[in-house]
C-alpha cells in the first residue's frame, strides 16, 4: 500500500485515463479550467522500481489540495509524503513523463469533496492556482510551430531534478535494519511524525543527525543507559520519560508543560538541533489527546523558527483513524517500511 492509496478519496466517475506528456498535461489542465472541473487528477509513475503517486483536487476548476507520495525501489525503504506546493510540483512534473498514468475523476458529492479539502488542506500553503499557472507558462506553453516548449531536454532535466530530490530526501535500506542504519536528509525547521512499530527507526534517524554534527536531545521511554549502549557512546542529551525517580539518570515525567520548558532551554543553548520524543502514546495516555495535540502544535511552531529538526515517534495502530489523520495534518510524515 502506498500513502496516497490510503487517503479517503471520494468516489466519483472516471472522466478519462491517459498517458503523460507535455501536450497531454496541457490538454488536461485546459479541460479542468474550461469545464470548471470538480474532482481530482491522479497520477501514478513507476520508474526503475521507484513508485510515486500524486493527487490534485479541484473545486470548480480551482486547485485546492495537492498530495504526493514517493517510495524508492527496495523492500526496506522510506516512503515520503508531501503536501501543498511541493506536492503540486512533483505531481505536475511526473505528469510530463510519457510513462505516467493520469486519471481525471469527477466528483458529484460536494460534501465528500468538502470533507477531503477540510481534512488535507494546509492553510499555510501558498496559493496553488498561481503555482500551477507559472508551471503551465514555463513548461507547457506552445511554440509557434505547435510543439511543446523545449520538448526533450527540459523533460529530462526536470525528471533528473525530481528524482535527485527524492533520493536525497528518502532512504534506501539494504539488509537488516538496525538502530544505526538510517541516513535520511530532512529539512531544518520542520517537524516529522515518524510512524513505526518499534522505536529503532526514529532513533536511527536521530543518530544519523548526531553524526552530522547536530546537537541532540532525546526524550525517551527507554532507559538512557540502554540507549548509550546502542548508540556506542555517541554524545547526546538523553532524558528518561518516566514517573520513576532515578538517582543515576536524568528523568522527566509525562508533563507536557515541563517537556516544553526542557526543549526551549535546549534550543536556546544550541544552534542546530535534532530533537526526538519517542513515545507519543505514553504522553496521550498520561494526559489527553487534545492536550497532546495542543502540545504538538506549540512545538511545531517553535521548531519552525529554529534550524532544528523535530521527530515524534508513534505506533500508528495505537491511534484511531481520526486521531491519526489529525496528527498527519500537523506534521510531515515519515513512515517505516
């Protein structure tokens, strides 16, 4: 299953299926605009084992939501999901490739479409209408001869740029995954929800950033003595998330207010940080989901103003579908595969 396929896309009538290409995408976008199309455009591209899926949602010809997922080849890999302008860029970029499958799906159920828009629209995203207009102008306008602009070289360059970005932002693992095996490039100032069955994956990302020279703070349900053994004595601030009082290790109870204070103090002392909280379930069970959500939103805003990366680990099976959907809207998503 790919992330896009897990979205609750409303049922509709498939208007058409076509292959990608400059002229093909141009015709689709012209049709969407001229017909005041309401529904979504969906793309699928499999290239050398890499699989990408995109969705652009339109309401009366205006783009409202853009979603995109990319999974590199290999059974042990990380699937990344994007929203907003970046997702629109990748979806439209894929659509230019001849091997891409493009579908238009008309949706007559206005309430279902409104629900989708409410669920996934990121209010902080730039206007997608303007972005798509610029993409159309730069990549799809027609020369006097009737052919697409820079047919060949520009497509190859765009393809290479997109694939390079994906491979820099995604992980291809080989062999057995261990706590030190994860090397994943993430964006500073961003917060990531790490969906995993165990905590090894998020700690692997954390260790990778320690190796890059980032100052690290991990608030973990695992005793720091055991983490230091797994980290091979890599330096980081490790705090045990527990109600248990220890004379040997630094501890913190599942108090959201106290955790915020600790994180703020750490970021004030460090220029570039990697911060990990590895058990959201424990915080929710010790407080409430609503309280944990307010706590997360506060941290996301703080991180956005600092050259840091924030990782929040969660076992997705511990959440209801509604809770999971809410959290995935607040943070960027990285899923263990």
